[in-house]
């Protein structure tokens, strides 16, 4: 996992730094957050996802792949093709609203 901060969006609240001071830091002199690790250790994955979800301006993006080839943000993940297919199949079986019958 990797994590990046959109420094144009960062509102310099410092919340991510308070949550994970070993992963994020605020640069001098403007307080914009920076990431200070190349990859996130597995033990911190949940905490990094939490920090991303708690950022008030959604400036933190989590990249699940370490390789960088398949960079998909996880803060608001898109469904996998298999999930999308399941949802489509479910919609075909139960289109529209449920009418209350069993
Ligand atoms: S929580 Fe978000 S807005 Fe606050 S310092 Fe971190 S990246 Fe910037």
C-alpha cells in the first residue's frame, strides 16, 4: 500500500499527522501535509485508511497496490468487475422497488 496527499487540497489541519505521526508530517512553513514513507507497513493499513477517511477535505489517497501499476483509490473504491456483475444480476432478478410480497 502507498498513500499520497494532494497538497493543493490539504487544509493543513494536521489531523493525519496527529493520527499517524510516523506516516505523515507537516512541512515547514505552511503546514501542508506530506507522506514520509514510501510504502505503508501492513500493520498500519487500517490506520491509514482511517486517516484518509477522516481528512476533512479528502486530500489523502490510498493506493492499495505497492507496484504502482494498478493505482486504485480505496477511500471510495469502485466495485470490482465481479461485484458489478453480481449487482447487475441481482437487479435483473429484483428490478425496481420491492412490492412487499414474499
Ligand atoms: S488531515 Fe487532510 S487537510 Fe489535514 S493535514 Fe492531513 S491531508 Fe491536510
